[in-house]
C-alpha cells in the first residue's frame, strides 16, 4: 500500500480536544518504559529534547519518570501547545518543561546538544521525513540517547481499518478517522531504514514492538 500523507499539523480545535481526551494511558506509558529499559538513567538525564510533543502527555510522563531532567518540548501546532500548557500546569511541571512553538527543520534552542532526544508519533506527520533526522543530527552528540516511536504502515487499507476497530472502537469518530489517516501516512520499517542511512544515522536500531508501532533508537 502506498503512503498517503496527512496534514503535518494537528491544529483543528475539535481534533486536538479529542486527541487530548483520548485514553493513551497504556500506549504512552509503554513508550516511557521502553525508553527506561533501553537507556539506563546513569548518570541521570539533565536536558531532554522532545520533538513533536503534541498535547504533552508523553512529555509529562517522561518528566515524572525521570525527575532530574528538564525538557525542551517543541510542536508546530498552537492548539496542541495550548493543551500541553494546561497539562503541564496541572502536573506542576512548569519549571521543568519549556514549550516551544516551532516547526521542523527551523528550530533553535538554548542548548547545543541534549542528553536525550525523544519523539513520539511525529514522523508519520512529516511530508519530508529527513527534517526529523536532520534535527536529531544537529542536536545530538555521541552520548545522546536517541529515541523515536511511531506508527508503521500496514499492508492494506483493510488492515488499517481493523486496527482502528481494535484500538479506537470507543473513541469519537474524529479520532478514529485521524488514527486511520495516520496509519496510511506512516512509513514502513524499510522506508525508515533508508531514511536513517541517507541521514548517516545508520547506527540506530529499528525494532517493531507491536502490531502498529516501531522504535528507532540508539546513539550516533
């Protein structure tokens, strides 16, 4: 099945609210625990860059899991960042999480490099996937833990529909449609392998970890 790109930014208020209110407890907590298993927190992480933070759920979970770190969290969608700001305030993390309204690849931050660079569910939104890998190369050094989690594209539209029915059966229609479109817009592991080779990041690993998710991780 050929890839069908979707809009890069989730900025529609109804769509953003549905996404923010969705139950990602198991999925997002698993993302954090995979990171903790792959990268031992020794020495403790201090500065973390979160690319495509969205409504902030993964960002907040990461901050709680690694209480010694500060996070620069970036997203191009203002509506998403509004939800993230609310969540961060509710979780009393405003001193540790700094939100940035920026869009890849034109990003600037206070730090020249980070202890960890994470990204969850951003890659499939990008019309030019190399923007993600170029930013990672720009802000990573040899000791930087690189960790990208994303969907991968199923073989058929029917398989995509089946995944929506299985995992978003009780969600609003706007979220079901968004999940379906995201599956069709996602890359395959082979496509991502080509991307990271072209970016000279071929030291990174790619693991399929579920029937819809893959991890790209490692060091430079």
